[in-house]
């Protein structure tokens, strides 16, 4: 297979197609002769005409297998920002799940759980100022609990991430953002007390 062409389509077009169709065989074929640096560049920088990255394309269809494969690639970017909404793939996956019947929720929970474990940041806000949690169907309690668990864990690691000032397609930390309005997501009294203590300390400063 020529490096940039395969049956008349460019490698980037084929990567997009593989991610849209959950075609892990095609994805593997496209990457098998590439160096780690080439793989990283292709997977992190290929976008559609609409400004979606490969990860968004897979997440918008709930393509578990191809997402699993993407996440195993060297230096894969877990939080690329799309052009239209400023969404990360985590936002996109939640939007997809909201459009699916309730019977898909266990599958969606497994998919989002994998994405979070791999490094997706649940605290990134899109252009509308919404985190992925804010997009979750209120009736999907299991999903809310899963994201809240990861959101609380990341709360101690830094401030919320704001994508509105990012021009690189990657989420940037907004170090001036206050956590005072962040929802408490802990489940026991000790965690709540610690959260309240941190909040009071910030107000004193």
C-alpha cells in the first residue's frame, strides 16, 4: 500500500472512515508500517471538514473497539477539542448516548468508563461552558455517578479546563478559574467536610 494513498483515498480519509465504521482491521492496516511519531501525528492531527478529530468521529457513534485501539496508541491525545461546540470526545460520547435508547446505557457506561480511565478529563468545559456531566441525561444516574467520581478525583489535581481560549484544538488549563461553583461529587461525610474546608480556605484567600 502506498504511504499516502489506498484505492484512491488518502490515508487521513481512510483513518476517518475506519473510526466512523469501527473498522479496527483497516485502522491497524493503515498504521502497521508507521513509526510511533508518525502514528501520533496522524491520530492526533487528522480532522474532518467539520473540525472533528478521529476520536470524536468514533465517540459520536459509540465505536468501542476502535476507541479501545486508539487509546492504546503512542501519546494519543485524550481531550482534543472540536471546532463547532468546543467538545472533547467525552462530551461527544455523552451526546451519542443521550440519543440512544435506555437499553444502551450499560454499554455507554462501559465506553465512558474506558475513556475516563484512559485519561479523558471530565472537567473540560466546552464553548457553552458545559462539562460532560452537564450533558448527561438526568435520568441516567449510573452515568452521572461515574463521571462525578472521576470529576471529584481530578478536582484535587487542578482547576477546571476551559476550551474557549484554545486555538490548538487541545484543552488548556484555566488557572484563574475558581472551583467555588463546582458541584460536590463525593459520597461520604469525610469527603464532603474536606471539600467544604478547601472551599472556605479559598474564600479567605
